[in-house]
C-alpha cells in the first residue's frame, strides 16, 4: 500500500491547543527508514490533528473537540503538520525524540504523548489509525535505538549558533528564533524551544539574507519571505551574520568532514568537546567547533590558521586530510592539553570570554602543553627536529616545533639545508605537509614583552580621539554597490586605549560595539562621494568583518584616519603614517630568493606607488606599480605576484576579505589612469608600455612594410586595440597573424594624436615650432637640445624612443618607401595635434630624425647596439630568402609551471635551440634562480592523452614544435623525481630492467589490438629494445620494439580506467611511419620512477642530466644580451638596398647618419 492516500478529519480541542510541526509519513506496511539509514518515507496522507489539551478552558466541557483538516508528514526526526499539501513550511513540528508513546483512544482516534504534552489525531477509519500507530511506534523505537540519549528534549541537533527573540511579520508576538547549523528554527517562546516543540524550520540551502533597514532584514526562500525585526542595529548585524554563515554551511560539502570524523577523537571539538566540529586549525592539526573557530581567528594566523572542513574545499589536499587522520585531536591534545586543570577547562556551553581566555592560554602561551625534555636548549631542539622529520613520528615533530625548534633551522647538510628538504629526501609526505603549514607559525610564549613578541602585539601608541561618525552595519563581503545616506546611522565614537567604540549617542553608557586596534588589519580611505556620505573610510578586521564609517568634512575624516592608523600600525612602519595613503595595513609576503617562509610586512598605497616596510628592512621601499613587468594572481586568488626588473614579490592572502580589496586596488593603481603620458603604464626607461609594445611589434613585423605609417588600418580594429592597450598594455600580446602592422601603426598614431597635453606639451609646443626658423644648424640643434631638457621625464624618454624608432624605419626606406621627409609629413601634425596646414610641425620631426645623434646625445655604445640589431635583421632576412631556418624564424608560446595566461612566454625558437636552452631562456625571463638541486625541465604536455613527457636536455625543440597538435603545449617546470632517478641509476647494476607491468594496447585504425582492459605482462628493457612476454616463464616475446622508436609519456587518460595511478602512455613509430599506442601501469610510484629512469637511460646513452648546465646558461645569456632587448623575427622584402646600407653603417655609423 506504499503510496496510497488516506483522508482523515482533524479534531482540535475546544480548549487551548498546541499545533505540531513537519514530518514525512511512511506507510505502516513498509519498513520505516531510520535516521541512521538516512531514508525518507514516501507517503504523505491527510491526517486528523487535535491540539493537546494542556488545561481545561472555562465553560468548555472536557474532551470536547472541533475538527480541522491538516496535511501531516512524518520522518525519522519530526512529526509535522501543514495547512495544505502545497505548503513548504509547517504550522507545528513535534520531535520524534520527545514522543514517549502512542495509544489508541477509539473512534478512529489515537494520541501522541510527549514528555510534556499530548496530541490527539483522528483518521478516516480504524485501519488507517492502526497503520499510523504502527508507523509512529516503529519510528520512535528506531529513534531510541540509534539515539545516544533516548527521549531527549528534541531541541535542534546542534548547539545554536545564535538564539533570541525577533519580531516576524504576520505574528502578533515575538518569536524565539534559533540558528543551528544549516537550519533556522522558529518557536512560539523560549519554553517551547526548551521542550523542542516548534512552529517550523527553514532549510538554509535555499535561503538568502538581505538587510532592509536599520533594524530589519529579510530571509528569502523560493517559497516565502520571512521579514524579521531586531531590537537594535547591532543585534540585526549579528543575526544577519549568523544566518549568512548558516547559508554557507548549507551549501558546503561534507566529504572532507566525514573522512576526518572517521577518527573518533575528531568527532568532538578539541577545545570544548562540542559534537561534530566542522572547522579546523590546519597548522595545529586540531578539529574545532564553530564557536571555538571564531576565537581561534582572534589569535592571529601566526598562531592558528582556521579553515572550514566543508567550505574551504581547495585547502584540503590528500596529504592534509591524512595528516589529520594521523594526528587529530587525541594526539594533539596529548601535547597541547596535557596539564589542563579542571577549573580552567571549557565545555560546549562556555561563553566567548571563557573560550578566549582558555585558547589564549592553551595555544598562544602554551600553558597546558607537555614540555619536551630538550625545552630551552635551542641547538638540541633543532638537531632533534632534523632527525624527527626523517621518520613518521609526527607527534615528536609537533612537540619539538611548538617547544621552540626552528622550522627553517640549519641542518648542516648542503644538499638538504632545511628540515623540509630532509623530509622530502626521506619521502615523508606528512612531515612535509606539517612543516609547510607551520612555516610562519610562532611557538607559544607567555605575554611578557620583549623583542620576540608578535609584531602587532607589542604596545602601540596610546591614541585618543572622539566625535560623531556615520556608520553602516558591518559586512562579511566587499562593498559591491554605493551606500546611500539612508543606510548610515549617526553614532558617537571614541578611540581610546586601542579600542574603537561606537555608541547610540554621546549620552549612552554602554557601547553598541567595539573594535580592537590589535585586530585591525587594513584601513581604507575612499575617494570623495564614493557613498552617500561625502567622506568615508573602511576598517577591516581579522575576523573577516568590514566596517564602513563616514563624515561630511574631509578634514575631520583625515584626523580620524590618522588616529586609527596610528593606533594599529606597528612603530616600525610609522613612516608610512606620514603618507597621504589610500590604503594601509599588514599583509604576509615572500620576496627575493628567500621563499621558505612568509613574513609579515606593512603596506601603504599612494597613487600608483606601493610603499612597503619589509620585516628585515630599516626603511620603507617604494614599488612603482605602473612599471611592473608582471602583475598576476596565482592559485585560487591566494597569491598576488608583482615582478619588477630586479625582484619578485609574492603577497599572500591570509584573509580573503581585505586581500581581495588589496588585489583590486593594486590592479587599478598599476593600470593607466588618464590620457597624459605620466598616467600610463611605463617601462623601466619611463616610456609608456603602449608605445613600447607598438614600436617593438612594428620593428619585428613592419620595418619593410610598404607605406608603413602612411597607410591607415581598419578603424574598428584600431579602436579596439587602443582600448585594450589603454586598459592594460601589460597583458596585451601583439602577435603576427593576429594583428596587422597597419592597424598597430594607426594605433600608435592615434594614441599620440589623442594624448592629453601632447608629446611636446602645450607650454613648450610653440617654442619647438619657432625653433625651425633658425637658419644656423648648430644653433637650431642647440635650441632643440635645450627644449628637450624642459620636457617632463616621461615626455623626454618617449620622444627619444619614438625618434629612435623612426630613424630605424627610414633606414629601410628602400622597401617601405618612408624616408625622413615622408615620416615627418605623417608624424608632424600627429605629434603637435594640428590639422597639417602648418609645415613647421613636419619640419621639427624631420630635424629630430636627421640630427638624432646630436640632439639626443647618442653615444658610441648605443650606436653599436643599433648596428648589431640591424645586422641581425639582415642576417635573418638572408636566411629567410635562402629557405634555411635560422635564428628567429619561429615564435611559440611556452608556459612556466602551469598553463595560464599570466604564465605564458613568447619565445623565438632557433633550429639549434635545445630543451635545456629553452628552459634557461624562460627562467631568465622570469628571473627564477636555479638552485643546486632544482631540476628544471621543459615538458611536452598532451592534453588529449592526459600525459606529459620531460624533454631530454639535448633534444632540439623546433622539430617537436612542428609535430605538436592543437591539444599539446610546452611548459617549463621542476622535474621532482629526477634526483631519485639519478640515485636509482647510480645504485643499480647493469643497464637492463625487467618486471611485471599491466599492459593495454590501443585499438589501431585497422581494428587490431586490445580494446579493453589491462593485462599482466612481463617486460625486459635493454639498451636496444623493449620486449613483452605473456608471463615470466615464457621464452619467446610476443612483441618487441626498438627503444629509439619509442616516446614515453607519464600519465594515462582517466577514461581508460587504469588499475593504478602510476602509468605510462607509449607511442611507437617505425621507419615506415606506422604508428602504435599502448599503456603500461606500475604497482607503485617507485616502480614507475625506476622504469622511466631506465627508459631515459637507454634512450640517451646514460646521460639523464647535464653535468655543466651552468656554463651553457652563462654563455647563452651573454650571447643574447648583446642584441639589446628588441625581439626580432624574419622580415619580408628586397635585400639589395638593405645590404648596401648595412655595409655602410658597419663601416661608419656616424657618417651614414649625417648623410640622411
């Protein structure tokens, strides 16, 4: 009878009645699913319901009932009823855990008896009643068997994250609201909450919270909107935050939590014992509840790094999960909580202040820890740590590290200079994971002051300030839209003793809220009129909350900014306070060659300059953001990479909220902000990057293009390209075939024509034009040089770069028909932004090109550089015309470490370039220093086959590029297994290898070969061939392949369902160009490494790695540097005039220039 419906009348006592709440009903003839099995019943009948009579109303006879119709559902947790079948939210719910028994009382009626109240129901027939009774009894009995506390009160299954009274539109009296886990429960009063009998609950996976006004907010679902009103603005903020966290939890994934909870000690909070904790400290390796997690954050990331088991999915690598399964709460607390007095311990019901006190003592001060016998002896601690990380004893490593051993201590081994390197060499993955997460951790210490304290925990200057501020409710997300004046509330605010407090008025005794200066991480001064209040600033806290304040007067706003900044900025960074900053705060960073450990620094953004106070630096250092060579984000928006000419800076996002603001602000500051030259992105030599990109491309692709600069490109393409370059020239890559030279040339001209204030500036433009009237050439040149000195730095550098380029263009006038006069006709009106009627503009440009050497004071070294570049162009053009492929005839995209836009490099590939040279080229470009044990290699990646192959260092790159398909690419990255492969080859005897592997052959075009499944086969690999035998005892091989014809790739595509994750994809091609493809699987990673090492060994005569790579790198770098920094590729056109010009130029460059 599963799925059948039953019609029942509901009876309600004429006296006071209490209605029930939602529950799914299962037909009694079916087996009722238990909560443990997670089943849901399938029947939803019409059921009679009567309010349980708790008292006997005056004038109404006892047991006199009126009937109403209700839709009732029963599941393993609740018995609920609704006004109709279509309603999503119930009128009442009764927890199954609170039902003590169910009895029949005649006339199709039955009574549900709870610990405190009785509920009477009536069905359409006795048979239906009996089915209901049997079903309810089964559910109650199953619940009692699976519950740890039978007959419990039925309160929400988790301790509430927040509870209290709220007004709800549609209800006359306030309701008692509870936020618990991923649900919000509604009760008529606090007594009903204690009994567990409520009105309804809301699944927050379909919810959305929106603030409505000062005290009101809406909880919106697809089925209904719940409009709540809190007693105060502060309470509303706290309710909104609690419900937003509930939504995040409802949308989270519990797979990681279930795996970590598999260890029994991880099923309760390591600090207070609350059940099912779904947060963790990933460096302390403890699993904690939500309330303790909030207090952990207050300790700071150098003490504890808090992550969610359900929401921070990308953090939870396989190694980190295994680490928690090995350490977990039991092992961790044997160290951290070895000596906790019962009077100081906390429980699930402890308040925030008690938790904060306990956690500070436990983790920051280490008050309860088990001291290591070597505690106090730094040298012995470090030595013991180096020994422990080579074993699997994680508890010992934990005790040593948090008793003072230095995570980056010297090991005395030059090959493994740090404990992390020792763990890596020993193959201790979990030790490596533990060390990585504790690179920036501080050992516990009592707060006694001194130089070893946390940078932001030292006593800060006492600052006092007070006055009225406009304030909005705090936020957990960046401000995405303009806040109107109606969203601000006027509050009396005081700043005193490191505490920013805000009150309802200047007469209020108790503050509405407080912000601790030591928990502030960032202060932002918004541009005027960003919001409805004219001057606003933002305060970011460690707890991932954002507070927005405002004032009408800019002077008052500036005073508040300086006072707040002074209260939380460390004294070592006080010089930043003198800056007119837009944003100031602390961030973690890595810089230079020391990337082992992140440090904390202070940053201030002023215009396009980022001022940084590094931890080891005495003074702040400015970074010119518009001059960055690269600005990119790595990982999941977790690391911001800033590349200068001399260094690379990695800024890490320990906190998502303020880090996102920093990223957006730095990206904006690093872009072009206006239409003048000084507001553009610049090169190191102060030339706008837009100009440099266009000149470089035309030098590569357009010097011999006929009518270059005279011909107009397509207007739409020019407009589009100019917009892209103006927005972010750093990210634009001009490529031959994608961009036509005339479009790029037109873009450059339009940029100069539209330039604000012009290249020669409005102030000095007329003086340049008047200088053309001077008849004496030497006097005129002198005047030009004087005027050149009056130009701003960027204008002067840009003019020199442009004239240098035009000089080059006219040197190829035999092919492009653009001599000095023709270029002057085009560029004169463009640069002076005139209509072309005044010949003087063209005359200025012509004079500048003709007297380029004298006016711009070009020395012999610069002339030699230009001579080399033109000679290189000539050489490549001769090679192109003769049909040979020489330097610069192929450009390809190569990636560094991973295939991402910000990691791509465009490289010229000569026919002679090897994989080793290409690797060094990429590392040199990105200024990556290759350490002694770094095995950087170039990989060929085949995305379709999901496999990759490290190229041998001596392989020629160009033939590989010609064979690459559209789904393949080259990437330079570390070859992590190389050291182990070299060790294996050095320790083994002989050149052969044999053993069992699982083999599968891809079906070929003729339908031959295996099509499914992997089969065990015996292989013998010698220096000449690879032989396959059906089994170990076989005498004759089934197959045999010459080793020289094999290409071996690491990896197997997943759709083949390989039996292990350690496999090869092998391609074979014989002299007749017949191809085969097959797959091999090893049982262990070590087997894979040994087989692959042997393949490389026999294919390349034993030379796996170059012995003198540094010499190759040095010689290559010196050879490239003499050609300057302009990328060159083959050019098109006639050779005769160019050959004569180059010959004359080589003989006497200055004479040639004087004859132009």
